[in-house]
C-alpha cells in the first residue's frame, strides 16, 4: 500500500492506493529508481537474438544496466529469443530466455568460452528476481542467491 498526498482541489488529502499483484508495476518503480543512478560497467558486453534482431557475442558491444533492462523487456516470448551478458573482468556470464510475459529461464555456463565442457546452472523465475539479479550482476555484487539453481550438463536434446 502506498500513501499519496493529493495536491489537487483538496490539499493535504491522504489517499490510500493499493497496487495490484502485477509485478510489472514494482519492476517499473525499481527501474525508475535505478535510472537516477544507472550502472554503466564497461567490462560488460551483451549478445542477443530476438527473432531477426541479432547482436553476436563476437561484436563485444558494451551495455549499461538500463539498456540491458530495456533489451530484456523487448524480448518477444512468442519468438525465438535469448540475451546474454558477459563481464570480462569477473569472467561471469549470465544468460536469459523469456519464456512468457512473467516467466524467465536463467542460465550460467561454467567455464564458458572455447573450452566449455557443457556444465551450467539454470533456473526458472518470475521477473522481479531476474531484474534484481541483473542489477547485482552489473554492480559486480553476489547475485547467485536470488533464485533456486539446478546443475546440469548440456546435451543437444535437453536444453531449455
């Protein structure tokens, strides 16, 4: 519940406004709060595919936290999509697939790169933990504890 002081005709009127259970409102409020202190980490690049909109990892395009949120928000869950972020300083990679409006798949390859042996952590989540995880990833803080991860080895037939 949020208390709003109404500055309209009746000055100092207190209005109780209860938000719906829609997490998109909370995400929007979080995005607005963070926009004022946008995290720009030039060690982080991204790659994505949103149907025919493709950025390849070899392009090594830097991305800010706010742009990352906007790119994730634009992912169309009805089409093939994924987005990934690589921190070249910490050597961490965080990848996402938008499975539905409020449903995400997250993946963390272990020892990624040319010598990747197929092991990774994965989780499914609602949007809010994903947004918080991305924020901590860009801030180079511990982000692993926000979802329940499972461990798996990649095989061509069982991914996602």
